[in-house]
C-alpha cells in the first residue's frame, strides 16, 4: 500500500498553473519535524503536488507558513535533460489537504499590518482615541437592528 500522511507547514506559497489539457496543477513544499531526542528536531522537506479542483483550492487558500495535514501517495518521476543526464524527483501526490491553521497566511499579514497601524495611531495620543470613539459610536449606530416595517436592501 502506498499511503502518506503528513502534518507540517508550507515553506513557500503554492505555485498554480494550467496544463495544455486544461488540468490545474499546484506545487508547494511542506516542512515536517522529527524529534530525535534530547530536545532536538530534524526538519524534513517534502514536495507536494495537487491536481484539478484540489489544486485550485490549494492555490487560492494556502500560503507560506500555514499548517496543513496532507494525505496522498509517494511518486518518483524521472526524466532526461538536454545534456542527456537522468534526473529523479520524489514527491507526494496529495488526494486530501486539510488546513489546520485556519485563515490564510495573507490574512495574518493583513491583520499584523492593521495592528501596526492601530499602534501607530495610538502614538498620536488622545486625539486619535477621541476619533476612534466617535467612529466606534457611528459604527454601533449603523449596526442597530432595523425597526419593524423598515425595508432593507441586500446586495446579491
């Protein structure tokens, strides 16, 4: 039986492309840790390949640093280059990818940027705090429930 189960973090953003046949393929690598005793770890790096719908999903939702669980099979490919040298590449063809860290890595970057801006605004003192309080009050007023009989317009 050829079955692989891995849990690790992406070492780079996935690279998605379409083949001439129209099939989508996404490639990325995952780092896993092996505990070798005395508090030491050894990192292993695995090349992952996904196809079709799973490839599109991985390309859209995964990012560097995100933790994933992968189920698939090991495959070794070989080819000859222009100079006639033989090359081999062992990779995992994933049949199932589960996102363990929740949101996309890009969302974490956006959140960190927003927190940085908030910290920068706090440097400006009480004036910024007063503006924030006014803005929070305006948001709260806009979020009040619609009174019975009022009609709401919802964008589709």
